[in-house]
C-alpha cells in the first residue's frame, strides 16, 4: 500500500475537478481540501481503488483567461465519501496555480 507523505498543510478548498481513470472514464467531482502534494476529492458514487493511477484536471482563472491544468495522481486512501490523492510530477504552471489557490484560501 502506498504511504502518504504530506509536506504542506491541506486547506479546505472546494473546486470542481475532473478525474480520468481509464477503467471508468471521466468522473466529475469536487475537492474537499488541497495541498501542494495532493487533495481529497469527493466521489460519493464511485469507489477508486488504492494505488489507482489517474489524471486530475481543473480550470483556473488567470487575469480573466481560463487555464486548464492536468496532473497525474494516484489514490493513497479512500472511504465512502471519496479518495485522498497524491499528485505526481506537477509542472511549474500547475504548482503555481495550486500555490495561488492555497494562499488565497
């Protein structure tokens, strides 16, 4: 089982995200909290297996311009409400978008 290593505090942020998990396709959901390394996504109708590899997508507004972000992630833990995801290989644009959201929260 993968072990979660959290280096930054998770903050309660509600954000609409899409998760692409190959066996199920695209799942629309919402975050409960976000950190620079991961997030908890509420997936009440879908159970994602621990260690499942997937892609998280969301859109931010940067000075009136919509910017899409796509980040690989995997499931660290789950329950009936959703799944804790660890982000992998976040590029600078995505990292700064996450940091901006966390600082604004």
